[in-house]
C-alpha cells in the first residue's frame, strides 16, 4: 500500500471551474432577507445600491447549483491555488490517536488566509460593472488585506474600516494594506454618522465587526460609483469559498479517503461554509453522513448561546435583516485576539443548517485555543492564526475521542491562515497574561434586548 504523502497539491488543471451553491440542495431554504423599512422579503434590485449587481444576484439565488468561475478570477487563483491538503502525521503520533487527521491549508498567500478566494471574485465583478471604489470592514485584518490585494490587481480604490482593537493589536496589518494602496480607518470612527453615534453611546468601545460594517455600508451608499463588499456571512461569500471544500473533496478522493468528521472555525461563516460545502451536499442528498462541527470562541458564542432570530447584520442597524443565530446587533464582544470571529451573528445558510440539525457547534476559551495552537505549531511547523486555532482545538478533541474509543476515524479541519501578525496574542499567552472572558447570561441579555421588535421575532 502506497503511503499517503504529507502534502497533496492538485494541479492547476484540476482546480474547480465552478463554485458550488449549497442552498440548491437544502431541503428548506434559509429565510429571506427582510427590508427593514417594510419588513417584506428583499428584492434583488433593492441590493443594487449596496452590492455589485452580479453579486446581488448571487446573493439571492437559491436554485442554481453551480456558477462558472470567470476566467480572470481563475487566472488570479492560479497564483496561489490549488492549496495543499496536508496529513498531520506528527500531530497524530503525538496524540497517540488512531484517527487520521487532515487539514486544508489556506494561508499560502500574502493575505495569509482563505479570504482572497472571495476578495478576488468580488473585486472582479466590481471592475466588470465599472465600479471605481469599494468599502469594507475587517476584524483581524485578513479580509482587509485580501481585498486590498484584489482591488490593487483590478485597479479599484479601497477604504477599509478595521475593528479598533485589532487596529491597535496588529499595526502591521495596516502597513500591508497600505502596500496595496488601501486606506485604513479604525472603527468606530468620527468619519461616519454611524461611527459618531456608536462613540457617543460608548466612548471607550473597542469596536466590533458590526460597528465596522455600519461605517463601511454608510460610506459606500453615500459616495458616487462606490459599493460595499463583505468578507463573510453572506451567501455570495460562502459560494466563492466553496472552492476550499471542492478542492478538499477532490484531493481526498485521490487518496481514497473521506472525512468522518469535518471541523471548521466559525465567526461569520466564510471558511466553515466553504470547507463543508461538498460534504454537506453529500449529507443533504443522502450520499454520505459526515459529522460537521463548528468551533467558535466562548467570548462570542453565536451558535452555542445565541438566538435564532431576525437581526440586523450591523451595529448601526442600516443593513437588511437576516434570520440567523445572533447575540444581538448591539452585542460588543470582548477584545479577544481572534478578531475574525468577533461577530454577533452567523451566516443564514449555516444558521439554518444548524437549526435543522445538520451541524453541531462547540465553543472554547481562548487560552485553551492558544494551547492547541502552540502544540500544532511545534508539531506541524505552521504558526496558525487565532481563528484557525479554534478548528485545531476542535480537531484535537475529536482525535482524543478516537484515542479513548479506539475508532480509526478520518478528521478534516480547515487551517484558514497564518498567525504571523498575531505575535501580541502569542506573547500574551506565553507570558500567562491572557484572559478568558466568557459573557454572563446578563451580558448576553443586553445584546438580545437589541433584537428587532418585529412580528417575525415574536416566538423566539
């Protein structure tokens, strides 16, 4: 029997030519977005002032199973894709587990994460429409960096509103975005009405992705020939990120493998939704029945302690309302180091799948997540991003279960990116000064109190 290699790279010719739309195989569609003014289901054209038209159509399309990846997008992808599927032999040995552990590594590009997969697509569609400026938010800075790269490539101006605590924790992220000509503003800021309102109500706030989204949307709709783009949560983003899972499934098929368990970190849902796409497709269509496990921070537990309700996607309450697992748009998470997971809600697609019992979810404190990250770095030589470390922790737990039961399960997890801009976080962990903040029920209730008082939320 041929030994499975440590790393498997597909060839360029084997890279998927289409994205997969998970909604097309869902037994029930996620509930529609609502117009916050009329509380009626949103029409596609109502999104045109915010999103590029092609992206708005992708956002609202629940029937088309596959979308062709435009050739200019594929050409950019070829600069860093296909990404490797890696067998974690050293990790398996150290744990003494009979489990086979694989991970899909998405950090081998300048942005250091999977975010470039959707950034390239969104910048391409903006260029195609003739849009000259984009705005966005970023938490840890990986999405902002990825979009800066993509906008620079396609010749589009970019304004990034970066969550204030991450802006302060990771100053070099701003520098990288600057290399690609992006303008970066710490959020909340005094440059928008939404930012000024948030600061007036909470002057010492460290910000959140919800705050930054409010500012970015306001900036986009108030500036000519400008549109807003988002790095997670949205249906269109999960569509673009499906290339992660499609490549993973093809690589595992070449090895004669199939995952019993698929583990991904969960903040807004971009990486998790992309990784699980073909495996959830198999689950929905009855081909296979893998377990799908979402791992989130205990400091921002949307799945594990949130409510399934209609909510605004931003703190300033200017976006359409989505039905999702949420902590309330007014919830401001603690300044944890996994900035990309500090979002009050979760992808409507993933929320629906979780609500209907197709997925599991767990949460962990950041010190135990960093313990897993350090172990992984020592054994696999990649320093993981704090966000990715949540998936590592989840995979370790699954592998340890196999050690106890003797089951030889195959585990696949998503290593979303690298942690080389997160040295303040690692230093905090190594020095013993890292804190674990887990919100109390009373703290969470303050966020739930901000949920829209609408008929659709009466029975939550």
